[in-house]
C-alpha cells in the first residue's frame, strides 16, 4: 500500500457544515493551494474579500493574553483575504466559537494509526524555535489546536499548544487508523501574551501519517 | 529496481519480501505463522524481530500544509506478546530538535492498543506462531 493522498481544505462559509465534496471541496469548502495559499491571523480591520495587498495586523495586548480575532486564507488565485469565519474560540476576545467544521484534511487511502497534526518552524521540519511556537518550549506555543472530528469544541474552547512532534504538543485528529477515505476536522486559534515581541513569521502546520 | 525494506519468514520456511519505502505492501503479507520480521536498515544492518505473538510494520511521513512534498520520516517495526508491544522506530529525517537524528533507533514498550502516536491503537497486526 502506498501513502494516502492528502488534501487540506478550509470552510469559506459561515455555515458550520461538513465538507460534502471529498478532495474537491464544495460550495462551502475550498481546497488549499499548497504552493501559494497561506493562513493568516489578522486584526479586526481586515474584512472578507479585501484585497491581499494590505492588511490590518493584530496589536500585542497591554496585559494578559488575547486571541487574534480573525483568521483568513491569503487566497493567491483570487488575490484576496478569504475569511475563515468560524475559526477560533470565543475566549480571550477571539472571533470564533463553538464551531466544528472549520479546517479539514481529506485523507484518501488508509493509515496504520490516527493522523497527527503538528507545527514546525518551516518545511525543513527540524525545529520549533519561533517565539510563536514557544521559542523551544512547546507548552508556551501561542498556536492552539483542537480536534473536532467527533464533536464541536464548546464556545470558549482552549486547545493544545502546538510545537514539534511531542505527544503533549501535537493533536491526534481522531482516535483510530483511517480505514477508508475520510475527512478530518480541527479548529485553531492564536493567543498572544502581553510579553510577546512583534513578529511576522510563517510556521508550518503538518499532518503526520502512517502507512504500510 | 525495488529496494525491499523488510523480509518476513514463516514457520513453513517460506519468505515474503516487502516492497519499497514508498509502497511497503505490508497488507499483502500472509496473516499467520510469522516466525520473524527483518527490517533492512541504512548502512546494511538488519533489525530482526522474532518470537512475538503479533507483528506490525509501517512508515511514518509528514505532509506540510504548504508545499507538495510528503516527507518520509520514520520506519516502524513492532512486535507484541503478553499484551505489550515493543516498538522500534528508525528515524530517517531529523524532525525532533536535539533529540533524534537520522539513523537513530528509538525502542519503546507500550500496552497493546497504545502503541500508535497519540497513544492510540494501530492497524495491520499479523499473527506469529
């Protein structure tokens, strides 16, 4: 058996609904262009379908920690910010909530164990030293993920801090191996502490799979 | 040319040669009477598992959300007896900062059903003798 085919997608709509179109998406779900699209965490001044030639960045809070309120896909083919309306939590002034079908990956094939979502500094997959990923201390990662394969996360959900491949800082998208082509879902948020330094970085989300 | 990455020997004396690292063909291996599972390591050495009730074999790979490539990162070979699993993980790329480098073999024991990443079960077990 060869490695399964993997396609990342996002829900571009305001409907909390599963992808009905497998690896092609549907009227709600769009296929992520792995060569050109990027996910961005931005401030409230950026709106859906704004041109991606400008953006409103999020300001580091004066105290405590705040969730970046809006997430977008920098849709290269459209030249626009495509808002991921349901992304994030309602905690820490976030702009999301109890939403299940937000980010997804279509696994076409079978696996030997449950796929795992990880975060790394870059596609070299060697380090998690960026401050946004905890600066080498995974528990301090600002990027939090929660698996929503089986249920919605709750309104004020908090996720797992993501950095590298350690069991405490990566997220299993389900609890069993994939035995037939399947969509897996997650939600994510970025929580910025007042102690953070200004940054504009591009860490990479990855799916770890096994096959035989 | 296929570089076979493992060999299964059955109690009958018959052998099954696995496929390549990109298509190991573990599903095609007979599910009974396995006497040993040998994995061919880089640099020519062989890791041999024997005297287990069950055997498993799979590849670990990473697909970044950005970029087209699938990075093959680990080879796993596992043996189970008495409801415990011995897991051997061979690292092919240095994904773990400062902890595991290319060629490292990580040996761990798990209760059966907890051997997968995230402490979840794995599929693909085949019977020994």
